[in-house]
């Protein structure tokens, strides 16, 4: 019943959102064209449920050829992002085209964020393989943590890999282990609240949620057991 409800919700939301937001999508497309030469959309291979590869869509936020140069890194080189693209990334509007991925069944509204083939092979191993049992999504515990403690606030790639990425991956595992309607609703509502806090209120500091504390504690215990 949960899987049926989730897929029905995904279809309804993606169709309604693409319809209602079509004027905004058109305006964003025009803004990209006026800001930087090149295509409106950025397409990249991601690994989805059961390791099925798919093409993920985003609005382009970086100058042409810079997106491909970014594939081997987690953090974005800010110098490569054009001004309007920076706004799109901060507000998460660059991810609106992924509603098409949701409609096609490659992604869900709520689910762990997808990686490319290389990073999936590096991080979704052992107990983390279970993350690939569900469709990746637009919003989840891991993406919320990255939004509030990662990509916007950690300037160093090495620091991100050491301090942010492990917690992010553990949160993705926790979501899969505890998935349900209540947790999905939590992820959606918190995502909206966090977006408002960052974009409108300009908030730059967030306390750990109960989920983030649990993930951090689990990593600490694992590290201590390995010594």
C-alpha cells in the first residue's frame, strides 16, 4: 500500500507541478539564455533504483563546459556559476526539471539523492547498498542535511568528503530503513521550511535535527568499534 500510495502521489504531484509551474519554468529558461550562452538544461547520468542508470535533468547553472569539469567533485567551483545560476542553485529551482524524472518513474518526490556511476560505486557498498532499493528523489534526509550543513556552507572539498558526506550517506540509509508516509511528509515540509529560511530569511546556521544526531551517533559508534 505504501508503494502504491507513493507512486500515485509522485504522478499527481509531478503532473500538477509541471502544469502550474510551466510559466515559471519558461521564465527560468529565458533567464538562463540571457545569462549564459548554451543550452537551458543540463543532463547527467545517475544511478537509480536497483542500479538502473537514467538521465537526470537540471537547469544549467554553470558556464558551458564547466558542468562536465565538475563531475569529479562534490562541491561546485563558484567561479564557474553565472549569477542567475547561483540564485537557481541556492533556491533549488535548478532541480525543477527533475519533476520530469519523477513523472517518468526514474525518481520520486521523496528519496535519497542520486549519484553518478563512480560515486555510487564508492559509497553505496556494504550496508549502504540498501539505499539503491528505493527510487532516488528530490528531497530526503540526506539532501536536507547537505542543504543546511554542506554545499552552501562548506568551502573545502576535503572537509566536505570527511565531515559532510559520511553523515549524508548514513541519513540516506536511515531513510530507507525507516521509510513511510510520515517520514515522507516530514521531508517535504522540512524542505519547504529550510528553503524559506535560506532564501528569504538568509539563515546560515542550523542546529542538528534528531535524525542528524542519530546519523552522527551511528557513525561515531561504528568508528569506535573499528578501533
